[in-house]
């Protein structure tokens, strides 16, 4: 079995490139004794969260799409699918 992580390269209106990665987060809930899973989009360089309101746009992103928030406009320049082996 493999885990799929995605990496997206965005370019802002100042021609600066931003590498955004999708990571799988697992949290253990001690009350229910179960794991909770979610996908997060973060900046690869700083590990800070990419704006939450744009995550759904990143999930559906295609090359040359425009992603816009209140302060910034980005163009999707590259999309990568990274497969990593999952070890038990």
C-alpha cells in the first residue's frame, strides 16, 4: 500500500514561486480510542498552513488554474503526485 502526497507549485503575481504540499495528519483521540485522519495543505519551506479557505481549490487544482484569496492571486504551474511506500 502507498500513501499519496501531492505537491503543487504556485506562482504569485510577483513571479515568486510557492511550494505547497499536502500531508496526512493522524491524531489519536484518547476518549474514543480511535485515530482521526485529515489532509492538510502546508508551505513546504516553512511548514505553515496555506490559507484554509483555499484548500478545496488545491484539492481540485489543475495546471494554469487561478487560485485567489483576499490578498493574493496564484497560478498553478506544476502538480506532482508523490508515492511513498507505507511500512507496517
